[in-house]
C-alpha cells in the first residue's frame, strides 16, 4: 500500500485545458498564441495580438477597436525509458496520443487611454500515459491533468511610449492519475485512482515601453497561485475523501522586440519560473484505514529556472509573414526527486510558422519540434521507481489561431 500512497503524493501536484504533454520538462505551458509560438514563444516586447494577454497584457494598448483571437495546439509526444529491473533492462514507451489545448482572447479599446481584455487559457498542464502493465506501473501509469485560467485585465497608456496593465486570475485545476497496487493476497493487481479539483486565485502586472519605432521593451509578472485540491482516493475495495494543498509558481517575462531592417522583426526574451514554491506535496486522507495512513509528505525540491527564447519574423508582403524561433528550456526537477510522470528534461525547442492577413481577419499557424536531452536517475524502489534512463524523447505539435477585428 505504501507504493500506492507515493502515487497520491506525487499526483496532487500538477495541471491544462486538455492534456498538455509539451509541458514535460516541468508542467508549465508557454503556448499562448500562434504568432508568438512560431517566433520561439517570445512576444513580451512585441505584444501586438489579443494573445498578448498571455505574455504581456500591457501590449494590448497597441490594438484598435474590438479584437478576438481563438486557437488550439495539437501535441503528439513520445518518450522512451529504459528501466533497470531485477530481471534486466526493460524498455518502455509512452502511449501514442494527440492532445488538444485551446485558448481564446478578447480585447477592447475603451478610449485613447484605457483598454480592457480577457484571456481564457492554460498556464499549467500534464498528459502522460504508459501501458497499464509496464514495469513502473506501481509508481505511475496514467495522468490527465487540466487547468483553465480566466484572466481579465485593464491596460492604461501612461504616455505614447509607456503602457501598464493589471489583471486578476481565477484558475480552475482538475486532475486524475492512476497506478497499480499489488494485491497482498496474491491476486490480480488492484488499481488506485486519485482525482480532484479546485479553484485558485492570483494577479498579474505588466509594462510595455516603446524606445522608438524600431525597438520596444516588455516586462510582465504573474503571481503564485495556491490550490486546495479536494477529491477522492479510490481503490478496488473502497474510497475516501482526499485533499492536498500546493502552490503553483510565479513567472517573470522579460523581452525586447527589434526591427533591425525593413520587414524584419527579432524578439529576444527570457522567462523566470519560481519553482521553489513547489517544494513538497502533502496529501491528507479522510479515512486513514484505506491506505494505512492519514497524511504523508513527499519532498519535490524543484529549482527556480530561466528559459531563453529567440524569434524572427520576415514580412514577405503586407499580408504574408514567415516566422521561426529557438528556445532553451531547462528542467527544474533535481535528480533525486525525478519520477515517471515527467519523462522529459532539458529541452531544445524549434519553431516555424506563418501568418496571412486579410482586411479584418488574420490566420496564424505553427509547428513545434521539441528535442529532450537524455537523462538518467537513480531508483527509489520503496516508491516503485527503478534506476531509469530516458532517451530519444521528443514531441511534435501543430497549432493555429484566428484573429478578427471588429
């Protein structure tokens, strides 16, 4: 039963709108809008779409009238693990699946000084699945984690060059994860499921400054959000109420957008994620007899990290733009707390895309290739984790967004 408890302690940790395997170096998401994703997911300084609400809400003061943007990411991940079991090395792969992650934004110019906007998107997420009979099933074999941010903002143009914004966030968080548990009487494996949901609240502040017509700076901060997840722990012979508290990290986006030559735009930026807030997971069970305990704590000790992003855009014509980008995304997960729910680590990410504009309608599309560096970690057999090598892991994603001006 202790292996089953380890699953619950680890599972109470994470969150997307549908499943989001592209979040596998940790469980944060950066795919806010198609034009930005195609440019290395960097738009803190540019911020010229309604999806600026995801990256830098102060940038919406560049948008005229009423604008609406909606889009979706479709991700297909793949990870290979080699587990060193007592019977020898065993290879395993994640199940092939395609996961959609939608988003939507709307902005409105109130007058010459004030703008408002609301974004509906996912900031955190995870989707991982292995065969139900794989060797690591006593630690983890399936996870479906979802979240949704509702984020209204007000932006104010202080001067023609400087804009600021402030917003509030309500985040819905939902999860269900599964593992197998040995039957102490020698029967078939039992299944342990943990599921729950909650709402958490936070805030954001942002600034956008246009140095001159060919350069702009952006800075955006998004606060930590506490979640008190309530749900059920279920096993073949019964269930009990369960709850867990976790603190999701804060973000600092910083970037610059440059126009070094006619028809060219270059975006450079970095994102700081405060994963130190995610230092442990505590799960409390209403019925301690179900799994032999009423509360356990698992140490995670994740590290704060910087993510680095570069994007380039070339306007072929006044209507057609081509884009590309590169991202280096280090993992915050230390070796001694790594597990099977997050089977990718330091990542090199490559993006390409294009946009086409009509008079009041714009279509943006993109493709992402995510290449994860190989990694090994030691086993923790009391938690159902064997010494493991992760190799040849990658993810491919495509996505689009449509923006309309009213």
